[in-house]
C-alpha cells in the first residue's frame, strides 16, 4: 500500500478541523454548551479565512 499524499492546503484544512473540533468540544465540556458554540463559530471563521489564504490565486483566475 502506498502513502497517502496530501497537498499543503489539505493538511491545513485537516489540522484546523481537528484542532478546532477538539478546542470547541473541550470548551463545551468544561464551561458549557454556549461557550463551546462560540468557540466553534470563531474557529469556523478562522477556517474560512484559511481557505481563502491557502487556495491561491490560480483558483480564482489570477496568478502568474
């Protein structure tokens, strides 16, 4: 079996999703559901900004 190859953007997405899930669930368990939802929302915004940054200009018609 071969090694699974991931792009830099895929690794960043995976890391943000798993880390964000861990932080949101930890905050939800420790301090209540409302804080867990707030943390999850903030991390979702950060994820969307990360996607906008890692996709690169070639996806949107720009680039060199």
